[in-house]
C-alpha cells in the first residue's frame, strides 16, 4: 500500500511517500516559503534529488507540485495519483475527543476546526493540508494522526490543573501534551531494543521545540508540555515554564497587551532571547569561544531537563532508559553531556567517547557500569504516521 504522509505547516509542506508494510520510502521532500515571492521545493528519491526555486502561492499549488513530481517521467515513482491509496496527515491537536488515529470525514474536519483556538499556529494549516489533499488525491482515504493522542493515557492526577472542575469540563483546560507521534515512535523502538515490555523510560524530544515524556510499560503517564506548547523546557524561541505572576506584572505595570506577551514568550524568548540566536549550533559555537551568555543559556537549558528527569524517575519509581531524539537530542553531544553530568545518583553515567559518535542507527552511549541505559534513537514521525495509517486500514 502506497501511503503519502503530509505534515502541513503555516508556510511549508513536509511529505513522504512510503510503501507499507515494507516501510520503504519511495520519495520525500519539503516545500518551503509558501505564499512568499520565492518558494523552495526539495524532492528526493533513491535515484534522484531535485531542488526547484519558484513561487508557491498556496498550499494547493504546493501539493499539485508534489503530485506532479511523484508522477514525473524523469524523477517520479508512480504512474498516476490513483496509486496512492491513503494520505496520512499529522494533526497537532486532537483535544479530548481524538484519542486515536481517525478516518477523516466532515465531522472530523469540523472538530479539527473547533480546536483552532487550542493550536492556532498548527491546526488551521493541518486542516488546509487535508482539504487540499482531498481534492488532489481524491481516490485516497484521508487519515488523521494526532500529536496529542499518545498522551491520552496520562492519569487524571497528571493531566488536571488545580482549578475548579468546570474549567476542565466546560472550558477544556487540561494537560494535552505534544510531540506524541515522535514520543510514541521512539519509546516503542526503545522497548523493542531493550526487550522489556515492562519498562520505565524517559524520552527527551529536543529540537527547536522540546518536551519530555515519562513512558511506563509503553504508555505515556506524564509529559512536560501542558495545555499549549510553551511549558517545560527552554526552547529555540519559547520561554518554557514561566511564573504566571510575570504576565500579570508586565500587563499591570508596563501595559503589555496579551497579544504582545504571547509574541514575546513564543517567538522572541528562549535561547533566542537569551543569546540572540535560536539555532543551537550557533550557540554552542559561540559558547566554545567564550561567550558567557551562550554558556549560561546551555547550562540553563540542561538544568531544566535534569530536573524533569528527576521528577519522572520519582513518578515511575525507577528508570531503565533515558532516550534522546530529534534534531538536538540526536546530534548535540554537548547538550547530552550537560544533561547527563552529575546524574550518577540516578544511575545515569555517560561515556564521553561514545557520546561524540554520530550515527543514523540506534546507539547506546552510557558507561559499561551504568545502571540506566542512555540511548540515542533517531525519530521518524512520517514512518509512525504511515504505520498508524496502515494499521487503521488493515
């Protein structure tokens, strides 16, 4: 079964065509700068790689470019669009309603739209991708895979805030959690690697957005992101956890509006606010050259992560494995070192030499004497979406 995976953002479309159940990636790519003067199309197969610079005025135009490339005589991998039997869509927010992968119909689309307020940067773009794909790949079944669904197994004591019940029952205020597709994929890989279904694992998804999940016996029982994607760790441009008193203070004393503070806390803070850079590679480079602001930012970042590891180890009464994934988690030996430093009380002891090795495969980087395995697992959200789509239809 050929399944097209679409991750539609506000100005981009990430895609993969995967043959299931063989899990063979036939083609992949990324369309960027949708709606701007010059768009970028990157397209790749085993035999070909193509980069196109051209205006991409709309998402519909962008997906038509994808369809044309997939069927192109020179670089295509299918003869016609009807060969694609299913399209799997990443949808960031499923609210309380969507706890599993879902076949898309009008009711599902209406519900995704109702959740716009909970994910204003993501759900509108996700829905646009669905509507466009329905027109272009009209013979395919459209499937929604929700980033929040993996965290629906959290117990009530973990997902509820200390508010009156009507905030939960009527206003839908609760911990939803995010990056669930990635956390599900890497935690299942870790369990398979460990050969332990009964396991205590902490997954660290560290990229421009960051989160941690406590995974007990394969189920998410706690997560660092909450109602929205701004809680927990320091991120590329987001503050992470912040005392709400700061918000009221800035509004009352300095007359900041809610819109201004939302922009500051989500787009102008985090590593960018502290250092002037949001790309961790730039920050690590400057820190190595003695930039004190960048050095402090790295230490603060790791300190927040260390505290979360301690709390989750306590919640699970132990720890079998600490998993690093996503762009920073997989590639930054500096962050992994800072996070694991002085954690031997928990049985976490990093091997400095193994930590410096880069590879695309799953690898262990702990000392031989360590009680807890430290594992780097490359995430693959597209493959996870394909797996869930295939399972639903079979």
